[in-house]
C-alpha cells in the first residue's frame, strides 16, 4: 500500500499499535493527574492561598520584573534566591538547598537518582498521590502502607515490617499529611528515620499552617531530607519547591536537575516575595484562625465526621454512599471542593475542603449545610 492508499482510520489504528508497542506499560496504565474545570466556581479544591497581594506590593513586584532579561538563561544556581530562602526558612548551617520547578519536580529527581532494578519507594497511605504516581512513571516499585483507620496516625508495626521487608530506597512522609490533615507523631517519624536503610524525605508542604518542622533535626540524621514548597503559602503559580539536606545527598541529586529548571520570572518573583515574607506569614496566620472557625462550624453539623487539621484544608466524612451527591450539590451551589472517595479504602465517603477567605468558607458552609439536610431528609422521609 502506498501512503495515499492508507485510509485515515488505518493510520489511526497503526498509530495506536505503535503507541502500545513503544510507550512503557506502566505509563499507559496511569491516568493523567486530573485538574477539573473551574469556571466561576469558588475554588476550594487545591490548597491554594485565596489572598492576593496589596496593590502597592503588586506595583513593586512588576517594577522588579522590568530588570529581568528574558533573552538570557536563568542563573542555574540561583544564589540570591537560595540565600533568601536560607534565611526565611531557617536552613541550618552546613545544610544545602536544591530548587525544583515545584516540589513535584524534586520528588521526581529523588526517584530518578535512587532508581534501579528492584528499588522501592514507600509511603504511608492515604497520602500525597504524586508519591505513587512519580514512582510509577520513573519505573520504581511503590509500597503503600495503610495508616491507622481511626485517626490516620502511622501504623508503626506495619511501617517497621514493610521497611524491614522491602528496604525502600526512599520513604516519603507528608508532615502534615495530605489529604488527612494530621501531623504524624514526631517521635514515631524519628523512629522511622532511624530504622530506614535509605532516604527519608519529610515533605513539609503545609509547615506554615502546622508550626512544626524537622528542619532543625537535619544534623541529627544522615538520611533525612526536608522538602518545602512556596505553593501552599500563596505562590502556587510560581512553581518553586525547596529540598534541604546535607551536601552529600544534594550534590548527587543536583546532577539529575535540568540546568535551567527555575526560570527567571520565578527566581525574581520569589526573591521579591521573600523580601515581603511578613505578608505571606500574615496570610498563613489568618488561614490558621479561619481553619479553626471552619472546623468548629463543621463539627456542629449533624451527620459528618470532621477530622482535625494542622494544614490549610479539612477532611470530612459524609453519610455512607453520599460523597458524590454531596460533592455535586456543593458544586451546583458554586463551590468546588475535592472528593477523596475512591482514592483509598480509608477515604471512603470522604471529601476535602481547602480553607479559603471568610466569605468563601461561608459559601461552602451554607452549601454543605443544605446538601446534608437534603441527604438526611432523603434518609428519613
Ligand atoms: C501540594 C503538595 C506538594 C506539591 O507542591 P508543589 O511545590 O506545588 O509541586 C507536595 N507535597 C504535598 C504533600 C502537597 O500536598
């Protein structure tokens, strides 16, 4: 058959066959990370900070961008930005910083650096879904160890057993844990660091809402790295992740990094934001206060279980079988949250809401209250 005789449908079939032949099976088995359409909905699904900057600050920021040279590659080592981060995040002396295009990229770099035949990534579950996904697309084995069902604390016996059996190259601990919102017990985290043969990455994406960190303990453990991000503090659009640890580890990981992974706009904007860190900290403090209000109001509602949170989101469980209906009713009322139902057996009937600005939280509470009333009415007509 000449090219002109090949019908479009045959070309499509042949293309599909070739994709099947050449794209790795573990990649074909993945589903892409789903980001829903937002439109006019109030966005309480992705742990974003709802606040923008005062307009005078926006003007100053735009002014700094005037001096950026878009024709030049960014500085691959970003020394000014790292110096500012060192100060703001309280990086201990002797520890280094590695920057990623979001902390997702740093997780990927870690997995790529430790990958090899039979190598294992381990994390308690439910936890941040990217630990499992990135392990899959870097071709590593992933072991998820269930958390305790009642309070989502670490199941230490199961963790010890899995670590001894699988000897993971890297263990990820989300501290506080996404999507459950709790902080694991610090002594238990330290015990796991002690028994792990490989790396332990403590992911502190929500540290500004928890006030707890293992940053100060980096010097005590030779296998500990601390992961941070500016995303949940109010700069999700910049994509800046920060890995902190000893030069012995970070120098190796740095070889995996693509040389210009942090673009000039991000470097300049992040440096600017760090000069005004008090604004970000005040926003985080406000969100912590509003989280407590929202928790109290939600706990007063009949029919749901509300889990404690040290982060900027709240996990709650609705009456059995009603998660989809309640999620949809809240969305129909103009508020987008996240359904965790189906993500993990321990998250059956669970929904997760991000703490937003007070009027957004109020809209969510009204929508949730109505949705629950309708569901409970249905049950007892
Ligand atoms: C949101 C989140 C991240 C991702 O942060 P980025 O820096 O935006 O890539 C990492 N870890 C946890 C636990 C998160 O919830």
